[in-house]
C-alpha cells in the first residue's frame, strides 16, 4: 500500500489539511503532498514536533538543482 493512501485512510483530517496547504502554495514553489502532510501534522499536533527536530522542514522555496550531469 502506498504511503499516501495509507495516510489518507488513517488520518483523513490531516490529509485534507495537507491538500489545502498544497493548494495555497504558490505555483512558483510547489509543495509535495508528503511535505504538506508533515506540516499539517505538526501544526495540528504540537507533540509531534519531533518531526521538525529531525529535519522534516516545510520547504519555503524550491532550491535550484546543483547536480550537473557529467
């Protein structure tokens, strides 16, 4: 089972909030469902701040690709 489907089935309210966050993100900096779901979860359940402490930050802007093919 895909992680996205599992998240929607187990926590539909957080998934709905994540979809709203994705919709509100500017087109110049699209947000993945995974990142939006983590952000929605941290906002609605402050006890899960552990996600943020372990580097799961909500992206603010798309970083340029620095990898150049050789």
